[in-house]
């Protein structure tokens, strides 16, 4: 097809713009355009002053014609090529059957093969639909044309997917940066003794980023290859659609099969593993935090909702269906099933643990002592509470903006660490001491331990801090 286009282009270049035939005795005028000598002379026959070019209208100052011998030789070659091309085309149009040496004039629709009259006789194509070449060529030319738009659409769709995968590389970089920041902020609390743990986790994250980048790059390469295949097939379909009947139908089975069986590669999705620090109790700096900053937190019965029953040791609370009668107390929660800790913190570092076991609903953390007791408290959308909660089967970190948490396993208990000056509150799973989530904020009021019980009868208990000095 490229040779055909090149010959057509050459044909156009060696034609005279005036008579539109092969240039005869070609001459070049001042502006560089070429004409037959007789054609340009006739064009300027009635002109005396300025001599306009018939192509670009450039005004030549004098009637100067420069003979172009090289162009004359090119015209001779073009004529020869045109004769050769015409002969070849006539030969192709009358292609002979290799088996019977007869002109191919028929086409079998079942086997998608070009046939001569002898080929169509039994038994090879008995019972098959055999139609004249021209009719079959028209049918399959229409059929090929129907693939053009779907193939173009596939190219556009896959190019969009490639662009989307490119964006995923940027998203991956952002996610990795965010995770690095979270890991760094988590490990800041754990002193210099666990710096090697941070380095190991970051290294795993970098390796994971590299691995995902390689897979994404491979995925993009696969899409690029698929685009190249689609474009190649589109080009082949376009070229074949304008071929002679015989050339169009030869090996048409392969072209149709490739058009109908093309499938794009699968899209690779990014899924970063959840990275955290799993700290062995006997070596972990978290144990030093527990040992140094542990608090014997107790519940404040005066803040407990009337449906909550606080144990005598003020370590456990249970939801009761029947409300208890109490004297009016501005400290008491009257809407939410909440109770606060007795201790208030306005400086320093503090750690305590809460046993939640298999309660279906709960929320634990810290809140400002000024938190309203008399109205429904949405945990998100304000900066008075910093808690994690289980509700409707989902774990959520609640502060100004709620964050859904994905945990490896259901925590049986939660450790809470408050660094007032640093402005951080961190939560840990008591299953394996792994980090769950951290909040960062600026504190200026007294903060109190916060416990929301839910409406189930299972108790929520503040753990007695174990002695790690042994």
C-alpha cells in the first residue's frame, strides 16, 4: 500500500499543472514551479508586463524559462513505472488457480477461500455457499468496514487506560509518601532504641513501591504493545478494504479472526500492604512507654449515662436496659451511652488499656472536658473528641475527618497513648501491640479518657496495667 501511495505521489509531481498530463519539454519559472514549455508560453501569450505563475500567482519579472532536463528523465521513469504497474494490476486481477490453472472467479463463504470454477465442483466444497468474486468482495469489504470504528474505539479506550495507569504511578508515589510519614510519626514515640525497626519497615515499603512500579510499567508496556497491535490491525483492515477482490479475500479468515479475538491486557490495580510495627513485648520500646507512662485510669460514675452501670472498682461499665435514677448532675451524659475517666490530663504523657473483647459497638479515646453532655455528639466534624470506634462492623478513626481503618484482625483490647505536648494520640492493638492509628493536633484544654459503650449488654473494662519490670 505504501508503494502504491508513493507511485501516486510521483505521478502527481510529474504532471503539468495546466494540461494535467505528463510534462512535455519541462521548464522551470522564477518561483520554482514546473510546466510544459508550450503550456506556459500559451498562458503568457497575452501578457506584456508581469508574468503570473498559474499555481502560486507569483509575478515573474521577465519571461524566463529554464529547461529542466533532470525532471524530464524522472518523467520517463514515471511513465515506465506506470506501465509496469498497470501490467501487474491486470495480472493480479486475473490471478490463476494453482491447482487447475484457471482464473479465480468464485469464493466459498464456509471455508473463506478463493476458488476457480473447477474448485467449486464436488466433493471439496459440496453444499457450501459459493458466490461470485465481486459479490463476495463487496460483502467482505462491508464487513471489514464495520470493524474500523470498533477498532478505533478500542485504540481510544486502551489509550485512556494507559493514561489512567500513568496516573496510578503518581498516586502510588503519593500513597508511599503518606505511609512513610505515618510510619515516621508512629515510630517517633518509640525512642531511638527502635530506629532499626523504622528503617526495616521503610525498606520493605520502598521495595514494595519498586515492585509495584515494575508491575505497573510492565502493564503499561503490555497496553502499549496492545495499542501497536490494534493500530497495525486497523491499518491492515484499512489497506485490505481498498485492495482488489482477490487480494482482499486471500487469507481473509486470519484477518477476521484477529479482529474478533483481540482482547486488551488486564488492568493492574495498586494495593499496598498495610505496613506497621509489630513490636515484640520483650524488646519493644512500646513496653518502655507502658512502663514509664502507664496510668491507673478509673471511670467517673458522675459522668455515666443513666443506662450505664459502673462497677464498684470503677474499672468496668455495662449497658442496662432500665435507666437508673440519679440526682441532676451537669457532668452526666444524658443522650449518648458515654462515661469519662476520672483523671484529666493537661500535660505530660499517659498510657492506659481498654478491654473490648467481642462487643459489637464501642468507641474509646480522649475528649475535651468541655464536651457537651446534653445533646447528641457526632464524633466527626469537630475537634473535641479523638477516638477509634467499631460500628456496623467497621473500624473508624473519628476526629474532624473520619478515616476508615483496615485491621489485620479484630482487636480484643486497645492501648491508648497520649503525648500532650507533642499533640499526638496513638492507638495500639493489645493482640500483638501493633499500631492502629495516630491523631496529631494541638491541645490547650484538659483531656479526659472517653468510653462509649453501645447498647449491648457486654461490659467494657479498663485493664489493670501489667507489671513489665519482671
